C-alpha cells in the first residue's frame, strides 16, 4: 500500500501576489478559490517558521483552480532571493504543465500580453508543446493533444 495516495496541489513562491493572480486568472483563465488575505488569516510565527524553514517570515497563500487541479501561490514577507536566468535543465528546476484545446490561441494571447515564451508551439510525438514563463520567470508548459498519461 502506498504511503502517498495523490498529489493535492503544486505551489510556486511569487514576489508580487496581485501581479501573479492577474497573470494566472486573467491570462491563463484560472479561478481564485481561496485567499488567506481576504480570509484575514496570517501565516506567521513559530509554527509557520518550523513548517517552512523560513524563520521570521509571513506568508500570504492563494489557491487557484482549473479542471479539478489546484495551484498554490505563496508570497513571503520578507521575500527571498530572486530566480535569475534559470533553465529547465538546472538541478531543482520545476514546472507544471497545463492542457489546452487551442495552443495557438494561447500562444497569441501570451504574446499579446508580453509574456516570455520560449518558442512557438512545437510538434511533439502526438501533441503540440510550448514552454513559457510567469511574471517571476517560473517555467510553465502547455500541451495540446494526446499524452501517454
């Protein structure tokens, strides 16, 4: 019997929550499901310090959803170091992959909103694939078509 039975959510640390919410909601179409600031909840103090390993910080947490999946955005105060010029091949680099029925429309929307896109959609084995970046430079992927899993 597995000890872990599912992935609940993925999470990214962001530098500016309002900017990130606007990107994921307005450009990618995700829905804001829960916002600790709007709920009046403050994540700080000894327990949060232990959980995160980031003593002396406060976190604002926002959950976004799409298609039954969840993405958690976390903004730390004070913020940590900024990711600079990281590549998908760097150890520890991560990304999440979205599915779409119209990758070309998304590509045009990303370009119209000055989003950093690695390249136009590329032919994969049985799908179209594209990498792009969120406002903090976090790597995101999108696919259209069949996948093996």
